[in-house]
């Protein structure tokens, strides 16, 4: 069973409906204990990093998320769910993240004419074409973003795809069972559904 983590921040129902449209059963859970028996885990997120990490700690999800990733089961972070996996975020101060992926979360550097947040459709430059999560996704495919901050991994080999907004930034991370996207697959129409289908099939 695919479990979507509910910590009070995220468009959970949209993610669930996307999987259901593809024919995969997905449940929303607010219990850390459920992650131990899940076949796959999705960590979505919309909002502020500080509030999100505080809620994950308050609800005791942090050790359960670490265990889920370490177990080898497919794990997907979406948008803020990607950023939370990193060591530290500099959104409205400095806040410690989950520390699963070494690196940091930073705001887009100011540039003349650059709109922040980065909102809307943008193309993907694929770095790991052989990763199962990217099966059937062609370079240049467009996906939907809404964010003011982006991740900077310490290990560039983890970057599965990039996009461009003022400068190149990380759009997707992949390492073994762990994948995470800065964009919203559930809002990215055909391309996003293909990505979610690929993720769901990784657990079979």
C-alpha cells in the first residue's frame, strides 16, 4: 500500500487522486507507525519550511521517515517534501532539516526582472535518463513549479533533472529508492502522471 504523509501541510488529496486516477490505491496517514508497513511513502508539502519541520517533529514523523528511506522502499518527496530532506534551509532564518540528503535550501538569487516565486510551467533537463522514475519522460518535458527556494545538494551526482529560472536549479533528486521533485507531479498533467506511475510501479 502507498502511504501519503499527513502532517497538516500539503495538497494531500490532489496527490491521492492522481494515484487513484492511475489505478493505484493510496492512503493518507497521520500516524508515523503506518510508515513501517507501507510499501511506498510519499512526503508532499506546501508552505514554510520552519512550520513543516516543526510539525514533523511534533508528530514524531522524523524517525519514521528516516527508517522508511533506510528500508529501501520507494520514497518520494514533492516540493517542500524535497526541501525537508536536506540538512538545512535558509528560508526565514536557518532551520535544520531531516538530514537525509546532504546540502542546503536557498532562495533564488535576485536578478533584474526575475520573478520570485517561480510559478508556472518549465522544462526539464534530464540528468539521469536511466532512472526508473524518469522512464518515458523526454528531455524538455514541461512540469509545474511553485517555489521561492531551491535545493543545492552537496553531491551533484544526486541530481536527476534540472530546470532554469534565472539560472539552472535542481528540479529532481534521485538516489536508489529515494526520489524527490521540486515541481508538482500531481499538477503536471500527462508528464506528471507518468512520473507518478513510474514511482508507483517501483514498489511492485
